[in-house]
C-alpha cells in the first residue's frame, strides 16, 4: 500500500506541474495577443498599409498615391511608360492580388487620353491578365519610332562640347532607354563617343564593362585637370 501511495503522490505532483505550466503558457499567449491585437494586424510601409484581402483595394488608394498615367504626347516615351508599369509591379509584388484586380486597379489610374483609350476597348478586347495589359499598354503608348530615335541617339552620342561628367550622365540616360545592349556594346558606344585624348587612354585599359570604362576615363580626367591647374598657376 505504501508503494501505491507513493505513486499516487508522484502523479499528483506531476499533474500540478502540468497545470502550472499551462497557466503560465496561457498568460504568455494572452500577453502577446494584448500586445499585438488582431484588429490592428497591419504592416506599414512608407505609404502602404497591408490589410485583409477584402480591404486591400480601398486601403491602397487611401494610404498611398498610386501611379497615374495620362497618355499625353510628353508621356509617350519609354521612361514614362515603363516607370508607370514598374511602379504597379512593385505594388502587386507587395499585395499579390488576383490578375483581374491588377488590371482593374491600373485602369482606374488612367487619365486623359489614356483613359479614353481604355474606354474605347470593348469588354472582350480588354486584357484580363497583367501580362496582357502590359503588352497592350506598351503597344499603344510606346511607338516603334521611339525605339529608332533611342538607337540613333546612342549611335550619335558624343562628348563634344560636354565635360566628362556631363557626357557620362547623357550616355547613361540613353542606354537606359535601350533593351538588349550587352557589356561589349555599352563599352564600345561609350568609348566611341569620347574625345580623342580620352579615347586613346581608355582603350589601353581594355575595359570589359561600362563601369570600368567610366572609371578609366575619370582617372585620366583627374590627371588632366591637375595638369591644367599646374599650368595655370605657373
């Protein structure tokens, strides 16, 4: 009987410990819930609030300024068109809405000529996925002759009349508008447009990337500026 009594006492003590642990766990969970209430389960970004899927659309337009596209003549270029689409991609990556919602939200931010274009499409002709929307949007607002102008600008870009810093900035702007340029083409175009003195120096470094070519040109530019300063001072 004494052995049985000991077992019962040990069992009661274990049960008591389990109850204590459950009580502590319940208290901890309660504290966490009070600290992070479910009704306030939001994640704030710079200007965006994550909410439940049923409220996403309303909160998107309430808590951030969505990109707007008017489709005027000044908007019909790759920079403006791609910036509009890229901003919407970023929003979609954060919120991950349905394909139809992606298209609907973007269409709601079209204005002016862009809105008229959208309204001119019959329901059956309107894109139903984001990929279809991007293709239709670029086809309408990014004319083919814009691509030709950008390639001509790259082909004719020269340093003549500009400082090296100005030329670098100008060249970067141009290549951002071009698709499909590899490192060799970027370097070739940059070196081709340099003034004669810069060109000969950069070629001797055999740059493999645009950044290497720019760095070589900048090193020579610093040396040239120092020599010019010494001559002026003398």
